C-alpha cells in the first residue's frame, strides 16, 4: 500500500526510523530478487574459483580482483597441493582394457601367403595385436525350462521328475534377470518405466507399464527383509548421517500429487578407516516432522550428522543427550555463498576463504585414523575456526538484523557447537555431504519419473533404491548383484537367518572366495 502524504509523521525521529526501515526492506527485496535470478539463470557451483570468475569481474573497492585465483572452496573439489608434493596423475584410460573381460579374437590373414619372388610359402614371423572395447547390445531371449519325466517299463508307479524351481513371479512371463534389469534401469540408471516399455517395444515385446510396475512391486516384496536388515545395521552404527527430500505421490482422489518425503539414513567410515562400510537406506514417510524422524530412530543413541533442520534439534532435545548433533559446515558456507553471489559482500568472501582453509586441512588428513585426524584438527583447524567465530561475532553487531549477511552469520553462530564437533571427535566429518550425495539418485529418479504412483510404489522405490545404490557405493554391478540376491532368496538357498550374507559389502567380500573355490 502506498504511503499517503497525510499519513507521514511530522516528528524527525519517526521519519528517520521509517526511512531506515524502508531502506532495509528494499535491500531485502533486492537480495531476494537477485537470489531468484541466480536460482533460475546462474550457476549453482559453490567453488570459490567460480565465484571469483563470475562475481569479481564487478568492482569490489576493498578487494584485489587481479590477485592469483584461489583454490576451490568446495568440499568435493581437490585441495590446493603444496609445491613440494608431486602432482597426482590423472585417471585416464589410454588403452589398458580390463583383464577380466572376455576376449573375442578376430584374425585378419593377408590375401596372398606366397612369396612374390619365388612363390614359396611364407612363414609367420610375428604379429601385431590391438584391442578395442566392444559391446554386445542387450538381447531378449526366451528361457525354456524342460523337466523330463522318467518311469519304469516294468512297474506302474514311480514316475520321477525334477521339482519346479521357485520363481520370482509365479506363473509370470519374466525371469529373475529380466525383473532385475527393469529394477536396475529405473533405480540405478533413472530410466522411467514408460521409456523401458518403448525400448522393449522396439525389440518386438509389447508390455504395459502396469506390468513392469507389478514386477517391481514383487521384487520389493521379496527384498523387504534384506532392506530392513540393512536399515537396522545403519541405525545401529554409532554415527549416522540423515537427510530428507520431497517425494510427490499421486493422490487419485484429488487427481493431483501430494508432497511426501524420503528420509535417507547413511553410514560411511572410509574417511578414517572405521568399521562401518558405506551404505544408505531410504525411508518413505508422509511428512517431515519430528514424529516421523523420531519413529525411524527409535532407540538410536550416538552422533547424528545433519543440517540445521528443526526436527533434528527437537529429536535431540527429547532424547536427553543420547543423541548428539553434528551440523553441516557446507550448509553454513552455502549461506555465505548465496550472499556473495547476490551482494558481492567482501566479508562473505572472507568467510568463504576461511572455510576453504579448513577444507584444505580435511583433504590432507582424509584416510588417516580418527586419532591422527583429531590431533591435526586441534593444532590446525581449531585456531582457524576460533578466528572465524571472532570475526563473525565482531561483524554481526554492525549489521541490520534482517539482512541476509546477518542471517548467515547468526545461523553459523547459533549452530556453532554442532558445527565444531569435528574438532572434538576425529570420527566426525565436517559436513553431511555423505548423505547428500546419496540423495542425488532420488533426485534424478524424481526428475525423470516426476512422481510415485502410490504410497505402495513409493515404499517399493525406497526398498529397491536402498539396495541398488548401496551396491553402487561398493562399485558393484547392480544388475549382477540384484539378480544373484533375488535368486538366492526366492530359491531358498539363503534363509532368513543368513540374510546378512546378502548385504552388499558381505556379498562383495564373498566373491573372491567363491572364485577361488571354483578354480
């Protein structure tokens, strides 16, 4: 609403207060508009090099834009190496093809094998060999199972015949391998069912999308016990990563979607050589409130690595100290990146550079033991974080409380105890990118499939995506892994009390032993 002249106060102090309030509101609106422009048109990289390239082309009075480009500040980028250390060789494949792949030889003989001078027979004196990577396109076939019957000619009884093998889908037309292919294509490589139907139609197989959805539902039913075991294994770990992301689910009664949630629980002790293997389990829920996460983490005690979402804080309060929150430094940094992109604030850049130094330390100690990490952090990272806190405390009192920079500073200061937990525990990571990386497959599948057809479909999605993406974390072929696991469960070769053998890390460890036994 426009301000009418007769509504303006006559007191100079009131006018001054009104002008300052309007100026602060205008600044906030300008920042919001610039943020929307960046979200729509700008790059989403948080690396300081990208920020310098794109943002410091503008004039910043108190910064030298012609200075040497700083190293990336992003946590997933390599840290700057000291000049005395040799540069790590790039991982390029220049023709060394894997030895485990089968070789198909193609021998090219010359057209003439007689000597052009005396017409005598030529003798082989050597050969040139070259190898290229070839592919056999996926080919459908019909698996025909024959069970012969045997009987005695002298007796009337005693017909002998092999028993029918248990099948993943009784009386169905799909083999276990085909169902696994559909599951992996959707949840590992993000290929929606309607595209798979089109691919099958190109090979002369006409199937309805609902048929493939039924196969997926049946596979999830068989694998639910293994999924629940994996989820329990993760939640039994002393340190768990947690995050959530929206999942639209079709609401048939209203002919539109409603927003539900996928919660991700993850563990990974590889950065410090701990006992927990990399694994992720997704949990479907109707909401993202405290009651949902509390129900999922019933009985959990330990360190929960999360972002600053209020539900996690309420969960920790209700558990009376049994749950300790380790907040994500990348989330705190992201707020300063957004401020720098929109306002080119020198102080925001300073904070990013200070956090860059902390991430450089983390890159150096990655792979060390928890004790070594903690010792290095106390001597190197702790002074850096203490100096950062002093600068944040000094600056926040000089800013308007509703400015974006003040909000970023207050977020960091309000979560400081959780943001610096890594300085007191060598097992803790500086951020929760472990679980955020595990959210990318869900985001890719959601973008390609748009929504889940029902709550049951979303639950199947959570089950299958958990197993498939954990297999990918262990660098397994998800198709081979899922096919073998399903065949073992359906056939009864692996009983319920042996399900731990089918967890991705145990299954992978058993492969070399099985190969040696076969040899």
